[in-house]
């Protein structure tokens, strides 16, 4: 695996501990690892592709490329670059002014200098094609595509002036109903993508922006760079995921994404990520704590995602006592009222979306949205609390080793009890036999005593009487 490939795979791993483990295993060359780590330090300042730009020459320094970034003020086709507004793992985003055939502001994403490997170009073109397939008011539209004079591909999309969904909810102190309304719009956008055969695979707040259109909050989904086509190739170039490469962001990743097994990832993986997003909208935190996943090793992080059950949303809110005033201000309600609002139906909805078993999740984003709307309208929701038997089965599956040990101990205890019972029964029977024998012995003893008494008292007495009579007769 070459240096660029290792770097690209490292970008997909957000946990520092997991990334260090991956680099140690994949990059024994310390000098190479040092160069990659330098670039990763720069990339830590970079989030989604609409966030603040980082240092622009790091990629060229690390990989030895002398190709410059496009300069602000330069033109790419009919687009004049006005400002660099974002930088992701493989592309740089500019705000640009389109001159012809219409005048408007757009966002133009250009592949990074020195990053134009076959793998990166394939992923870049996959994102471009994925966006081109979709036409939805809650998904950023692609309006053009092409290549720079140096041959690096770019695509142009509508300019989204917004902030991540969770930040917007906090900044505007949105109430529960407003948050749920925005979330339903996100579900509709994801449903549209799924109907076009596109799985996003990286749904998270930084990829769900909120902007204002005539004073109305509008959700815009962006960044389909790890999107997957279900029914067709996105590009003429084959796009493969490298063996053992984990795609997505761990905090929002479905168990099947973390498992990296032969199980194919389908649209229900996005449903899980939507469940995490809803959880965060409701509680201001993710199901699994970010710091814990960050400090966990690569394998431990995957185990947590696959096996552990996060606390329910209402439970998590009740434990955030140190943040109660902040939450109250952000939600325009107190912590107790928020906990009561989340309990029951909303808890059930989130639990259903976060099921480890994807067959028990909502089977489509539309189904998920419909259940949220049923809650908003005061109608019975489709989600319901899992049965006690199902919860017991999940506990057994999560604690197989412990359950096996307890089962073995129980069987040994039963076996020991059975053996003890057999010995006790035999001892009891032996005691009965002994008592019967003693009784018989006692009875025989009584008979013998009676005979002895009879012989000594009756017969001997009669003999003495006869002897006395005979003596008397002789004297006379």
C-alpha cells in the first residue's frame, strides 16, 4: 500500500487511537508515517467540505507535489474564484461567481493537487455523479462539471450558506417541534437519494446544513463523497473500497459498517445514522460519547458500535445535570419537562432506528419520517418498546461468555444436587432398613424376655409348688 493510499484510509478513521493503530500496522516505515501524521495534523482542522479552510500547501509538502492550488481571482471556465470556503480529504471548495450564461454565486469543488490518484478521482467522480442523479430541495444541486486546464476534475453546485444542523438548533434555541420538523426534511432528502439508488453512508451534522430562504429554515444535504450506488456504477471507473477499510464516521456509523464483514451495506445503514442524528438533535449529545470512542482502540471502537446498547434519549438527558441550564436555555424548557417529552414514544422511535439488527429498524427513511410525524400529530406511533423476551435475548447475545459460564455453573449445581439427593435417598432407605431391623430385634428381644419370664416365673413357680406338696405328703 503506497503513502497516499494509507493517508486516504487514515482520513476515514476519526478516532485518534484507532488511527494510530492503523498507521502502526500499515506503515512500518517511521519516516513515511511521520509525513502522514504531519498531514493528518493539518486535516484535523478540516471537517465537512463547507467548513473553514486549513493550510493549503500541506498536501504538496507531504507528497512532494509542486502543483499549486487554484488562486483566488483565477477563473475555471466561466467561474471566477472569489474565496476558498472549505477543504476536505480530497477536494478544495471555493465560492465562485458564474459569469455566463447566468450570473450567480456557486460553490465549486476541485480535486486537490497531488491527490489525483485513480482511487481519489474515482471517489470524486462518484460524488459528482451521485449529486447529479438527484433533484430535491433538501439536497445541494450539481449545476455543472468539468476539468481544469491541468486535468483535475471539478464540479459546481449551488452555494449553500448555512451551518450544521445541530449547531443551528442550538444557536436558534429551537424547540422540540421545530427540531423534529427539520429532521423530517432530512429524512425526505435521504429517501430521495435512496429512490435514486444512492446510499449516503456518512450522514452527520456537518453534512446536513441549514440555510435560510426568505426567512424559512431549509435543510441542505451535502458531501456524498463516500456514497454507494445500489443498482449501478456511479462512474465508468470502478470504485472499490479497500479491504478492511471502514467507511464513514464512527460516531454515526451503523453496526454493519463497523463490522466490515460479508454483510452488504444497504439503505438501512443510513437509517441508523439518521437515528444517531435524531438522538443528537434531542439530547445535544451522541449515543456513544465522543471522547470514549476517540480513546478506544480500533477493535474496541468497532466492538462498542456493534455490541453495546446506548442509554435511551430520556435517560441520557436526565444524567446531564451539569448541563441542565445550558440545555434549558437551548430548548426553552427545563430538564424535567424535556425528559418527560422524550419518554415513551420518542424514546421508542429512536430505539427502533438504532437497532443493531437492521431487520428491526425502520425499513425506509419515509417510514422513519412518517412515525415522527405521527408523534407530532398525537397519533399512535409504529415503534413500540421491545418485549422482555427480546431484551433478554439481546442480553444473552451481548454476554455469551458470561452466560455460558453461568449455565455451566448452574448445570454443575443441578448435577451436584441430583447426586446429593441420590445419596440422601439411599441414606434414608438405609436408615429405614436399620430401624426396621432394630424394631424386629427389639420385638424378638421382648419375646425372649417374655419366654424367660414365663419360664422363670410360671414354670419354676409351679415346680416349686409341686415340690412343696410332695414334701408335705411324705411327712404325714
